[in-house]
C-alpha cells in the first residue's frame, strides 16, 4: 500500500513540493492532478514503468491509448508530425484548452501509450495546476481521466481519493473541474479533421476555424474503432441506469411508475434530473444537476451525479435527457454510454 501525499494548488510554489512532483514522475510513479476537463492520472510519457502503472492502477485495457499532455504547442514537435496546414489554426484557436488532437506519431513516442497505433493524442491543458505540473516536470505526461476504468471520471478531489488514495504517490487538490467532461478528441491526420469523441469544443466551433469537420460515432461489433476508447463501457455508475426521454409530464409519470414497481420489490431507486423537476419524483434519492438551460452546469455536475448514485447505493437509476445548448452532444454522449445505451423514448 502506498502512503499517498496530498497537496493543494498553493503548495506547488514550494521547492520541496516541486522536487517531489518532478522526481515522482521521472521515476515512473503516478501524480493525479486537476485539469479543466476532469482530473488526470499522470505518468512520465517516456517511462515504460510509469505507463504500465497507469494501466494497472486504472485497470485500463491496454489497447485504449493515452493522451500526452504538454505545457505548450512548441513542445509537441519532437513527438508528432504536423501533417495538415489547418492544424496551426486549430492550435491558435483552441490551445491551451479542452481539445485533444490525434497526430501521426514520431518514433520518439512509445507504442505502449498508443495501444499499438501509429497515431498519438496530444492536449495542452489550460488549468493553472496542470500547467504548473507540466512546467515542473518539463517532460510530456500521459494523463488519462483519474477514475478506475469503467467508472465515472473524477471531477472532485474527493472522488479521486475514493478511487486512488493509497494507489498513487501524489494527489493534488484543485477543487472542482470547470468543464466536467473529457476533452473533444479530433483526428487531424487527414485533409478533413474528424471528431472521435464529442466534447465542449463542438463541431460548430471547430468549423469556425476549418471549413469542414466530420464526426465519427459509435462502433459496431467486429469493427476496428477509430478511437479505441469508443468500444468500452464508460462512465457507468453501479446501479442500472436508464435514460427517459420525451414530454416532461410523461417522463415524470413513467419514472414514478418504475419507482413504485421497484419499491414494491424492496429495491432502491435514484433519479438524475434538473432544477425544474426535483420535487416530482417519489424517491429520496434525487440528484439535481442544476438549471437545464445552463448546459455548462449540467456538464460540470454530471459525473458528480453519477457517483452520488453509487453513494446512495441505489439498484436502479433513471435520468431525464438533457437537450439544448452547445454542450448537449457531449453530455448526452457520456450519459448514453453510462446507460449502456439503455434509453426509453416516450
Ligand atoms: P481518457 O484519457 O480517459 O479521456 O481517454 C482518452 C480517449 O482518447 C480514449 O477514448 C482514447 O481511445 C482516445 N484516444 C487517445 N489516443 C488516441 C489515438 N491515437 N487515436 C484515437 N483515439 C485516441
Ligand atoms: Mg477516461
């Protein structure tokens, strides 16, 4: 068992703490730190021990590649080929920020982190603590979401502690993640960029910079996914989650009927909803993601809501659908996956 050291943002000014973070990373050990999307579990990208530690500690399938994080766009040139002219414009518009670009990798990037692929995902995070960690380390850091594989990503320090206390060397507390959903993943190897995972940087936003952006979604059985992460169950709470979509009053009626059925069988039921409907459901375990017209608040609370359902230890979970606003695609993408695509349309 590891005696995990915890720091907060202001500790990073201390020489002693900087030294600890740097030597921990350079010796192939793990440091969890906040980013603007979700918390990341970081290892030195060129340390095979560090990378193996990430896969082990997360329980992540070894063909699901890791994103390399670097402190600025200049730092990426030893690692990737900038194949397309539009990449520079995307860098200027969206970095640092919640956009991962998938490039053709150079020899210097170990295939261990790319799941054997000839491409690598790179992101420059904007969060000041993530920036500090990258500056202190002064090497590329792989930092997948800081959750045990298959569980909802962690957007709070407490949630990181739940999954990784005594399993990593250092955890840095940065409060609540702003965005609350993982980065948009964009393949920039071809003439036209392709969204592999939707995020808060949307197709419409990207198309203000490049004329056309394609989307790739879902993976059929036996098909090789463009983004290996797409084939795995993700973000899932322990209870069985169903999304209920449709006219508000019909949704409330449907969920309350289900609650009654489950209660008759002595099962616990949770509901994930927005402000407007919190008083409508006949169960104690209701989690309010906030005002549905503020999609940024729904996004930043989604994983907290899913994890809250685990704390409530409910057997069944019903969530309303969240439509409207530019974050909706990313929100519903994560919710569909969390529900393993179980959706009732009324
Ligand atoms: P996470 O770091 O946990 O947010 O997950 C990273 C996501 O980016 C996963 O869905 C990966 O499959 C995807 N990804 C990372 N690198 C690549 C790559 N080289 N090509 C395609 N998808 C990638
Ligand atoms: Mg993840």
